[in-house]
C-alpha cells in the first residue's frame, strides 16, 4: 500500500489553477467524445481549453466500467498533477438492477428495504467505477403535481428522514467507504419540493418555521447518517438562489449543523444565478458562490473561468479555496483514490454482479413491500382457476423501471402478460373501448375478472415533468368505466410516479397502487395478485380527491375555525364543493389479512423531560393468512407557543404476523420526539397535554392522553 499524503501536503504542490479545477465537475464527453453516458439538460458553452478540462476534479455520469478506466487513464496522463478524478452519477433507485422508485420504496414503510436497495445499488455502482451517488433525494413534498415526488419519500418529515437515513447507511455500508460502497450526495438543499404550484424549478417561498419543522430535518438526518456531499437546489429561498444562499450553506449547514459535507451545485445552477437575476455576470456569480459556501460547481465553468482573477485581485482569498480543496481531497483520500485511481472498478465482476439472481431477488422483495392495496371487496387474491382478461396500456409493457433508471433496461423485465399467461383468457393493450370488436367484448364479458392496467407512463413524472392535472391520462377513467359496465369484476392496477386522482377507479372491486416497481415489477405483482404474497405497503402521500385540494397532507395545523364533521356552522375552514379529507390518507393501505388493534397503554400519565414514555398496544392478525402490518405512532401537542400539527408521525414498526397471531408492540418516546422547532431552528417544548395515537393509518388509530411537565410542572 502506498503512503498517502494528507490533503494539506497535496495542496502544497498544486498550482492555483489546479486547485480551482478541483471545484468543477464536468461530463465525460468533454474528455472522450464517444461516451455512452447520457447527460440531461443543455450544457452551456463552457469555454474551457484542454488544460482547464484536465484540471476538473470530478465527473458527472459515466457510461460503463471500461469508460471509467479509459477516462481516468487519459486524465492521469494529461493532467499536470497527480490527483485522480472522482466519479459521481445519478444512481437513484438502482444501477442495473432497478428497485422501486423512491416514492414506492417509501410506501414499504420499511427502512430495511430501503437500506437493502441502496446496498445493492452501491455494490453495482462501485464495480462500474462510480464512487459517489446523487441520492437520496431528501426533498419533502406536499404537492403531487411536482414531477419529482417520484424521487422522494412523500409528505412526512419522519418517514422522509428515516428513509433517507436508511439509504445513506446502505450506500455507504455505515461509513465503510472504499470496500464495496459509495459515498452519498444528498439533494436538493433546500426546500425544492415546495415549488409553487408544483411546477418544477419554480419559486419557493417558505416560512422559516416550515423550513425547520418540515423541510430541513431529513437532510440533517441523512448527514448525521454519513452523507459526504450536499447538492443545492434550483429554487430560490427568501429570494436568494439556493446555490448561493449563505443562510442555507453557511448558517444552517456549517454553523448550526457543524457539517463539513461538500456542497455541490445542481446542473449549471451557478451559471443560472445570472438568469435568476441575482448576479449580473459570472464574476458576481463566482463571488457569491464562494461567499455563500458553494464548494463545487456542476456542468458550468464559472469558477474555472473567473476565480483565478478574483484571487489575484484579492476579491476572494486563496485560503478560502484551499479550505474547500482540502475537503475535496479528503473525500478522494477516504475513497482510496490516491491509493488506486481505479478503486472498485472491475468490468468482469461488474458483468457478473449486476443483475445477479441475488440482486433481482432483493429487487422483487422490495417491489412486494412497496405496493399499496387501496381497495378490495374480496376479489383478491385470485386463485389458480381465475380466468383473467388483461387490459389497458400496461398489459404488454415491460417499462416498469420508472424515471431515473438510466442503466436499467426494460428487456430485463417481464410483462404482466408474460407472468400471468396461464390465467389469461384475453389480453389487449387497446386504450379506447370503441376499438374492441364484438368478439373481443364477448371474451372480456366472459372473463371472471378484468385486470385493468392504468396510470402514467414513466415520462410523465420526474424532473421537469410537472402536471397541472393529475387525473389518469388519456381518458383512462372513461375506459375503465366502460369496461366496468360489462365486466363481471374489475381489478385496477395503477402505475405512476405520483399520487393520482383515483375517485373513478376507486369503484373497482380491487385497486392497487403499483408505482414503478423496477426490474421485478411484474413478478412481484403476480405474487400479490395470486396471494403468494400479502400486500403491506402504505401511502407516503395523501391522495387528493381533486387538484383544488392540493396541498393536502395529514399533518396540517388546526385553524381557529376548524371544520368539525356534522357541524352546520358555515364559518369554518372548508370547501363548498369537496370534503376536507383526502381520497386516501397518509399511512393508508390494506392487507389480505385483518389486523385488530386494542389495549393501548402508556407507562406514565405524567412525563418530565428526563423520562421515557413506554407505549404498548396489542395487534392481532384475525385472519388465517400470514401478513405484515405497519403500526404507526402519532402524537399531538395540544397547546404550545406555536400551533402544532394535528398529528405527527413519530415511530413506525413493520411487523410480521402469523395467522391468528397476537403481539404486544412496544414503542418509546423521549423528549426529542415531543419537542418542536421554532422559526429559529431551536428545539422547544412546554408543559401541557399530549395525545399518542397508534394505529394502521393517519386516520385509523386508538388514542390515549398524557401530560408533559417541564421542570416537574414548575415552568
Ligand atoms: C438534477 C439532479 C441531478 C443532476 C445531475 C439535475 O438536473 O436536478 O437531481 O443529480 O441533474 O444529473
């Protein structure tokens, strides 16, 4: 093993130009012109000469292990220093083995599942020469119009934070970088999910309170779990683009959270500060970036072209650059790159390990847990004699990988037609009812059940894919209603990357939210339909009744004029034309088993700050089926200096039950679980009454009250 120098020693031998280069990330095709990598978005004219290009510190997206080797070799031969490139890529829900999209993984309400998905993705990425993944996305969102809800974990603070944490643990293998793990770059800091109107890249105008309470905790949890980088978001916050926002990058990240994580701009975002109207030119953008604490720019050349002169004219201090470059080099050291610039990459092993049976098995397990059963009047599960007519646009499709699966190949996947072939009496992917012939209609009528596949194709969600209307596309509601008129029974499978409007298809005999489940989507759905597996997913976002209800989320604040069911007072917070409740609430999801909750008990009725509250509940599986249930614990603080949400998820447990099995489930709550953030980001709590609610969704639970007494009640 070579003795690796410290970052300080390395910096001493670097020229100013070389140091500045470390702060830039470029796509591979600037070096090798036949790169297989796909780069999204328009790359501006970078104005870089060859020597500048060969100073770049890192690479965005690499097509294959061979390409990584070729590029690193070329770079080491052509650069004037001995600092290897670091390779980063968008591995979001799998590299070649594709896992359910993040919103689906969140539906598993199972952190082990998310950790496994990340672990497998890390192993595959590592062998292909990727050292840093741009994941997990920690952006909480309450707006299903936003196309990127598919990349996140939904509307809840706790679920988003714990999912992000589990993924960081999986990617990094609990911080063991450089074995078969990768470093994580969490994104998009911060508040990106709150884009006004759900329109991607749009303005974000959040109160500090909401920022600290709802949006920041997940990034913090992911950093505490060991994320090494933070990508800034495209939006403004308080009118300042996040990429040059000193409040976020200095005050919150460095001063409050004491984080040393590297900050990296999102694609071309430093340049776009000019477009925003927050800098007059690249010189100003560079100064603002450095002042705010932006370490690396991605796919733009503001630092490369402007910093040198700014340092020479004393507008930026070289010591500032040295501090940043020191941290960049520290990460490269941590990744063993100075020991071996090709650390990890292995073309033969990559072929053997990617899409291995074991990895595909994990993908299927994740897919099973990520599916949410929304309705079932007993038609599911099917039995081996059920004669199925398979209909709708996804019946013959293999496109279940979803957005951000650039290395995932549809031909690895099976179609539903393939996996269900022994049960099918008819299959068609026609989407217009009038296109069916008389003979086809007869066959549809004669089937025991019509399995209707509906929803959005992958290209309707993801980055820059917001929709103002989130109903099922292409008149699918009408298609379903026509089928329902003639079918004996209907079961609807919905695919998509966001909550959709499902009021019409709710009338089916069974309804399943399948999202995009990845490489083993069809096999997982088959097992669920046939009862080989039991659905156990829950919704990580409220499903609205109509677009006008958005934003709708379970942890809202009580108003001074709250609507109470049954009251006829007109001066309350409500709509004239739609209920206040969502169609399906957060945390909701059915099983073929039936779980009964009872005997909620608390260890104390009065709690002080040094106490722990122990909560127990009995959950019984009243069916003869094996099943998993997500037991959810919410709290409510009735009186505080600021109004607190009507419910806040604080703990979950996903538990396996044997037929007729009854279990006592224990939880604990401490001071941190009961406290809240004020608008300065301080944790606060006052004495007062609380409720604890334990149940199967945010709307179905048993409740008990207790008192919290600060200083034994002597506040
Ligand atoms: C996206 C990021 C992504 C980056 C690099 C951007 O457009 O917002 O999430 O990591 O591109 O591909």
